[in-house]
C-alpha cells in the first residue's frame, strides 16, 4: 500500500504518517532525508527522533540516492520527507537531480510492502519566486502528482487532522 | 460557472480538461486561468461578474504564506483572495485540486 501525506509547516503531517505506520504489524523503517547541516536541523532531527521514540522504527539515513538505498524487501517504510530529498538531489553537491528521486521512489515502491511518503504543501503562498525555487516547486509538484496518482491513500494534514483526498484511512 | 482553485502546479487545468473532455481549443474558448494575476484591481466585483461569464475559471491559491512586507505585494495577495471568494460565490460548482486530486467544495461534480 502506498500512502501520501501532504501538509504545511507544523500541520501534524509527521504524526499522522507515524500513526498510519503504527497500525501495521512487523518491523518499521524510517527513511530519514534531512542532512544535519546546522543547529536548527540538528534540533529538528532530535525533535522527530523523540517523537518516534517507543514506536519501534529502524532508521535509514538517506539524504540522497534513494535509488541506491538498501531497503529490505517487504518493509513497512515511512519516508520523511520528499521535499528534503528533492532539495538535496537538486542543490547539494552529491545530488543528481529530480529523476534520481523518481527512480528511488519507484524502487522503494517495489521493495516495500507499505510505503508512506510525507511531502510538503508549499504551493499556496505565492507564485512569484526566483528561478531555482520555481524549478524546485515544479519538480516537487510533479512528484506529488505522480505519487498521488499511484497512491492508495492521499491525505492532507490540516491542524493535525486528516483531510482524505483519495482512498480511505485504515 | 465552475471555479477551480488549488495550490500552484497541482494539475488544476489538466483535471478540468479531462473531466469535461475538453481539448486545448475548447479550453481557450471557454475558460480563463491564472485569474490571481489579474490583481490588484479596484473593481473586484465587476471583474468577478465578467469572469463568471466563462464556463470555467481557474485561480491559484497564493494567500497561505507569510504576509509580505511590501504593501503592493500585500494588496495583490489580498485582492487575489477576495477575487476567489467572489468567484466562488458566483460559481455553481467549486472544486479544489491538490496533487492532481479534485475535492468538491460546492455544488455537484461536473
């Protein structure tokens, strides 16, 4: 089963995605995409780690090259988050572009029994950005639409509540 | 009139063209998109009345970010939001498209 959770900053999308994963039996895998670049990202990573404590997730660090990640066959995985992964592939020296994300998602879908992807709603705050940002938005929106078309469940987190756009909550 | 709103690059035009079975010519003859770019405007009601003569009107949500420091930017954003409200009030059907998925906010599915 493929689930896509979209939401704005602080919308509760992570907790919603975690709750979905926790309904599944067996081991759970957290695919972490954030690069610990500074104090703020370290703090954010720590916050998410605390949030996941006791939820029995193994963590796979994957800031880029998802297509080469060693995801076990049949995994119940939570990928958090798509916008971070894309930004790393587009803008970090080790990145190799949006298609690397696309290939990685394809492979993760094949490997996982259940894959939940968290992505960001960053498309409603204006349409007038610089070139690099517009490219990032276009690529992220395309990935979101492609995943949503394939997904069994698409939900938007609003104030911590799921607004179900496709499928049904388990 | 069918009013379509939703985030940037969400697949709004693609959705409604598919739903109505419209080609590019049908769309350009009967629809107007990116109406959030028609602001600032001192006559929003009149603009909304004119746009409501189309079969389909599409706007991108632009009001969910931080309030801009620049007064002209604030004005544009505010007017875009008000225009969407006026269009939704005039529409028989309002649909929000997110990640390519339509959600019915008013009326019935086309």
